[in-house]
């Protein structure tokens, strides 16, 4: 099998496929699934002590209509502690 290992900024990964900081890494279950499926690295969403207020609906007005967009948000410390125990 070919060696797909890469090094980025001094960090070695077994392959160049990493999750993005978005829905594919939204919680411990998603991160563990990505690891089991062979991701070379995992990038989690932003973590904060207090969750951000996310405006709803998440729609943007375009020249000829609307589109759904992903707003940036952070998860609170309580959720991080709960999810962290699933990873350890």
C-alpha cells in the first residue's frame, strides 16, 4: 500500500484527509466515525465556555432569492465536557 503520510507545520498525519471544522466534526460521535473511516486528522468546531447566540433562521438574501448558510457558532463548556468523555 502507498504511504500517504504528510507533514504540515511540523505535525505528521498518516494521510492528507482531515475533517473540516463543521458538521463532519460537530460532536464526539462524528469525530470518532471520521477516525474509524480513516481520516488522517480531526479538526473540531470552535469551543468556548459560553455558547454563542445563533440567529435563526440561517438564511441569506441573494440577488435572485435566498440560500441557506452555515453560521459560525461555538459550543459551551458543559457540552465540551460531555463530548470529551466520549473521546477518552
